[in-house]
């Protein structure tokens, strides 16, 4: 364990947060739009907005994350002035989980627009419990790669669970 490993992880998180910021710029205005549509009982337009927003978030998220994935080594070199293979690996692995995580944004906006947060809160608990359960063995083994993979797996699994629950709720709602 060292401050260097924390720095490697933190650098990857900072770069990946740029992709979240781009998607956030698209997702943030959705909640009030969904709120207005749901208040007016315009479910057809709300569904259309959801589909279009999901496609736009997918395209922008994929573009940003693909750039980070492909050019991770060059980005790290430009940022730090030296090659950092572990940082590039961290970015690549985390980018895989980030895409599915970003895709929960439009669904979250729908739920917030309705004023229902239970599914989001449950998802946060699922992600936290899963991450903790998966991280502990990595911490015990003192394995940085295991810890990063645990975070990625918990993000992917909880995001897929969330999207599945959201879809079921929409199909029955």
C-alpha cells in the first residue's frame, strides 16, 4: 500500500469524472422535464424523451469513454509526464463499468421526475454492500487490482440490477 496507488486510482477517477460531467450535462435537465410531463400525465412524450435521452447519453458516454480507453496511456503521459501503466490499466478497467453506470442516468431522472427515490436508494445500498463484500478480500490480500475490479464489478452489477428493476417497474406501471 502506498500513496502512489491512491494517486493512481484518484487520477483514473478524475479522468472518468470528465465523462460523467459530459453525460451529467445531458441528464441534469431531464428530471424537471420528466416532472412536468408526469404532472401533465403525458406518458407518451415522457417515454419518447426517455428513449431519445438514453440514446444520446449512450452515444456521448461511449465516445468519451472510448477515447479514455483507447488513449489512456497517452492521456496519462500528458497528465503526469511519465508512463504509468497501472494508471492506464485502471482507467481502462473502470471505463468498462462506467458506461453501464452512466446509462442509469435517464432512468434515475424518470424516477426523480416522479418524485420516487426508493429504487435509487436501494441501488445505492446494493452497490455499497456488494463493493464492500468484494473489496474486503482484496484489502486482506493487499491487491490493488482486486480492489479496482471489485469496484467495477459492483458498479456493473448494481447498475444492471437497477436497470432491470426500473424496466420491470415501467412494464407494470
